[in-house]
C-alpha cells in the first residue's frame, strides 16, 4: 500500500520533467535559441536588443493567391455579363426592371412675413355656391278703413285683447266694419278702483254712435275678494256670488238700455286645474245673467279641451290643422288661438248681422223670403225682434218634407209609473203581480217535456234548430 501511494504522488513530477525535455529538444532541433513571444525582447549575438513584432492581421478583403501570398480585391465592381439571348425552356427568364420615375423639384410656398409694419396680403377668397334667394311673399294689401259704418267694440281684460285681434283678422278685408279694442289687461268686475266697467262702457257708447255690436270677455282676474263697503267677502262664497252677479247685470244693462246687441264670450279652461274650476263657476253666473237680459252667451270651453275635457295647449285651428293654441303661461292665446277664439264669436255675430261671411250687407236670400218683418239693417240700431225675424226667415227658406201617409202616432210614454212602497202588505190574491197576465195552459206539454224531462222541443219550420233536409 505504501508503494502504490508513492507512485501516485510521483506521477505529476514525471509529467513536468517530460515537458521540459520536449521544449529543450525543439530548441536543439531549431539550431538556435528559442524565439521570444510577441512583444518580448532578447539579446542578439552581435550586441543590441531585438524586439519581436507581432504578426500582421489579414485584411478583410484579401484573398489567397496561387503563389502563396495574399492579394487585395479591387474596389471597383466587376463588369456584368451581357444578357443572354437564348434560354432553355426549363430556365426562368429574368424580368425587365422598370426604371424609377424621376422626382420633380417643387419650390416651397412663400409665406407672408409676420411683420407688424408690413401690410398683410389678403387671403384668397373662397368661392361658395350662392343659392338663389326665394322671392318674398308680397304682404297682403291692407284695406283702408277710413269711415267704417259699423264698429264692433270689445270690452274686457287681457283675454278680450286676444278676442279683438282675432275679430280684426276676420274683418280685415271688409272696409265697412272696424273692430275697436277697448280691453284693459289687469281689469275685471271685482276691482272697481282699477276699472269701473259699467261707467267706462256707458261713456264710450255715448261718445261713439257708430258702435253697432259689443263684445265682452272678462273674469280671468276676478278670483279675489270683493270689497263691499267696509266688508271683505271671500271669493266664491254665497255672498260673493250674489255681489258678482249684480255687477254682471249692471254691465249688461248698459248695452240693453242703448239697444246694442251684446255677445258675452265665456272663459276658456286654464292650465291650473283649481283656476279652471273657479272660472267654470264664473261662467255659470255670467251665462244665467246674460241669457235672462236677452244677450248672447258664447261657450268656448269645448274648443280648447281634449277628449277627456282637460286643458289642451294644442288643437285644431279653424282650418282643421293641429296648431299651438295657448301660450306657455297656460292662460293666454297664440295667433292661431286668437283666430279660433274669434271663430266662436264670429258665428254668433254673423247670425245677429244676418249676413254671409265676408259681407256687411244683408244676404240676398233674406230679401226674397216671404216675411212681413224686414231683415236687420246695419245702417241703424238693430231692433229687439231681429233674432226672431231671422229665425223665421231661415225656417221659411228650408224645404219641408211631406209626411208619409199611414204612419201611426206613437203613444206618449209617461215620465214615471205608479209609486208602490216596497214595505206595503200584499194586496193581490195568490201573490200575483199587479200587472202580470194569467198563465196560459200548457196543452201541448211543451213546458213539462222541455223543463222537467229535458227533451228538446220539436223543431219548427224556418227556425234555427230545424235541420231537416230539404228544408220545410
């Protein structure tokens, strides 16, 4: 074991000695001293120091020649071979390369200098297509009303102002009829300190003899307490209604005394439901008072509600087109609403005039109608019997249809039958009804056979349950 370990430890020493002997043999075979490494120096035999230079690197573009030396390739490209004229069928012909287009030089755009003292060059105007302007619709020539023979006065609050505008639109082509607007915006019958309408109307009628017809529309501002002496009455109470009715009758009396036909236009529904309910109560008071005095009351409520009898801001105008009728405040009217409001009043006005629409003269049919009473005239005050006379003329002009012979007269049905208390004791023998008929005997046994036995009745010819074929 000791001998084996000694052999293993001596092996590296032997390898090192062999390497030294090999280097010594190479130097002997070379015939001279060993050459130094690159950059090392050693002494020459004749004296001096000799430095070994490192070998030169091979250039990248060098190539090996046949004589054992390296040469450098020329820097110019070799000449290309001329294109062949003949190609075998299995060879691909080279495709000709299209020459690239030459680039054209464009001069840069010159911009104006940004100098404060120099005048800036104006930008070129952009040509736009100008559409031809529509020819404006020529306005309708206004008819001069210098000396109208008939004047229609309109009294009331701000709603009466819209009524006057609508009536003026109706009679704009009639030079003989003029509409006079005498409305006061914040007025009413409750506040006499603002406008005392009976006195104002009487003073105006005395100073204007050409007023033939009068319109009144007010009440939108009257839902407030009435001052009666030192007492203040709350609105819509029984005392308040009596005072308001008296003031309506006082205003109507002014026109009745002067024998001027009066047309009182009722109030429309409002956007506020509570205000609409109160104004409906005022309409009932006015309707009763005006009708009793012989005036004409015009109900415009159905023209400004929907199918549920509620306030409607839009609706059909007089031409049947859907239009905006009320303004945003829910009280006043638009221009289309003015025309519709005037349409309701104009129907009654034309009936009082006895004229056709658009004319202030009596209709030709009224002069030839057989009647002992002359038709209404616009040259003087209208008599009180004009309305009845016109109704008789219209009735006489309508053709009457002959009654067909043999029509039996129907008996008049009483409004109510005999009153019989439910708690009265039975007075008829056997408990039969007072108006009941005696029961007919069932000779054929139909009732017993059908109701007791459940058999179907015999079919009768022509009845729905007769399925015999052929029928009959």
